[in-house]
C-alpha cells in the first residue's frame, strides 16, 4: 500500500469517480496500520521513547488477632501534635557542628567511636614517587594512621568544604545542622574525632599534587562526622519520647505495590506480556494469598510466609523489565524469609510474626546512622513478647565501629531501659545477617589482631552465607 494519492502522479490515467474518497478511506481507515508499524519501529530503535506502563497491585493485610507491640515516637510532645518523622525537625534543638568535648560525659561515645576514613588502596598496585608495589588492604597490622596537620589545613578551600557540606545536608536530610567556615576550621584543627588511614605518600607536604586528595579527605571526614554527630544528637533528644505502641491496620497502609515498566521492556509485545503477568498474579492472590507464583524463571516471584502481616512479598531480580515500589525483596532478604518459613514449618508450635520494614516511612533509628532494619520479627513466648530487628546486608564496607554494627550492643540496651520503665514486657533484640563470608571481613580489634567469628557474633551478627542451614536456629536461640 502506498500513502501517495493518484493526483500527485506525473503520468496518470483518468481516475475513476470517487477515487479520492476511496484513497482517503484507504489511508485513514481500512488499512491504517502504518502508525502502529511506525510506533513499533520507534520503540525498537529508541526504547526510552516508550511511555511507561503502570499497574497497581493491592496487598492482602493479614494482621493477626494477637496484639503486636512496636516502638514509635509519641504523637504529642510537649503539647504539640507531631507527624511521624517530623518531631526533631519541628521541635529539636539546632545542631551546631563541633568536635566532641574532651571530658563531657555526653560526648563519651563520640570520643571512643571516631569517624573513620580508609584512604588505603583497595587492591595491590603501584603508588608513590618511587613506584613501589602497595599491599592489599585488610592484612592484619596494616593500618597506617595519618592526620591533617596545620600545613594540610592551611591549603584547604574552606568555602568549597562548606558548600560540599551544605549539599550533603540536603541529600541526607540533616535539616537542623548548622555549620560555618569557623566551625569547619575548628573541627579540622582537632584530630581527636577521626581516624585517617592513608599511606605516607598520600600526605607528603612537598608534593603539591596531593592537595586535591587532601581536600577530598577533609570533605569525606567532615560529611561523615557531621551526619554521625547529627544522628547522635537527634537520637539522644528523641530517646525520652520513645513509647511502646500496638501495631494497628493503619501501620500497614502504603504497602500496596506499583509495578512500572523500565527501559528493558523494548516492545509492545513485552509490555503486553507483563500486563498479562500482573493479571495472572492478581488472580492467583485472589484465590490464595499465599500462592507460590513465579515468572521469568524465578526472577519475578512471590515469597510466601504465612506469618507475614501482609501478602504478597515480592522478589525481583536484577536487570528486570519492571520496577516495583515499595522496593521488593533482594536476593538475601528473600532467602531469609524462605529460610524462616521453613524453620516455622519445623517448629509449628512457635508463634512467629514478621513485617517488612519500609525505609524512611517505617521504624528507623537515627541514633544508629539512620538505620531502618529490613524486618521486624515478633516471637511470642508465653506472656512475653520479643521484638527483633533483623537486617540482612553485606558487610564488606563496614567496620566494627559503625553505628549499625554497634546497634545491637549499644543502642538496644539503652532503648530497653527506656521501655522497661513503661512496664510493657516487650523485649528487644537486633541481628545483622551477613551475606559477606567471615573470611572476607578481616575486621581488626587492634594491635594487628583480627576479630574471631565468635567475637563478631557477640555484636549480633550471624553469617547467612557461611551457615545457611543453622543461622535461623542460632537467631531463634538468642531470643
């Protein structure tokens, strides 16, 4: 079929009567598929030109008859009604950036848990003016500590450091943090709040080409300390207002899923297939909320667990053609839920409940560097109820002094004392499930010695990767 009309032909016979109308009908009516063909060609050549398709997937709430208790800030503080998450922003003090005080008891934790920056090479390589081979990071005893001396500080751009901190504040939500150039200079003149691991060559003052990396070192140290200091002050301010409250249906709002196509969906046929998958998933859930549903060879599937407070939990693999919000389970989170479900099947008399915690809108602990544990796990033991915060994560870029690592041993006992005064009977626990093997951590406990696996376990860390058959039993035995 041609889109040209006969009237434009250079040599044409006498046209039949009403040919013009027939040609118009041919172009715009009977065989008008050229726009669809053109659209499919555009989408195949330029996937980003395709409009995103969106589907809603409501969850099925399965709140048990058993009253489950959780933690939250009081809704009314000093007579002021507060929206969730806005208490400190609305009523908290202005947080002025400063180094920790030398003797003040309230700064003891900041003094003993310094901000740490590892500037050492990640792999073996060639470094320094003499082109020597460097050692790999993580070997016991290799922790050359450096300091930013007065000479280094004199060459730093304070305006740039201040602008960098302001940008960091906006990204990290440090609304009530106040800093100026004087505060930054005073902070850098004090070396008792940080540990800087770097080679001697990195700090050579006779090599002016080192100056840009001194600037980056200072920026990263200041940003990290500012966030830690802010979260510490916020945590101390919020602690007296923590209360034990019942989990109610409203706590399960905003859990409904939104499924959206990504640029990986490159054709109309693929979008239609996804639409059919969503319809099939809805149909399966209508029949059975614990349906074991799977597509794309398991890269998109449900993760059924009868003890979870809503269904379904969804897993989506990497490089998928869809994006799901709220964020679905990752590989290790899905593995935890599946392992917990198996354990509960083998221990049917235990009363276990689970809730996937949402970042930002869920239960978070600002005193632990904005820590939002992935799961809340309830274990009913007679009249006593245990609430465990469980967080599967990789630990390759963490160290023992990190607030998230210290959460189980430092923050949980402090919060426990606060809620014990409320006579609720709730017992708190916290666990990190490491998908990083123990052999890959190489955590130092000082003087060239590495922490043992049992010493790391004392921090509330279980090794999901090393002990896949026993880590759930180990977790439950500690509750």
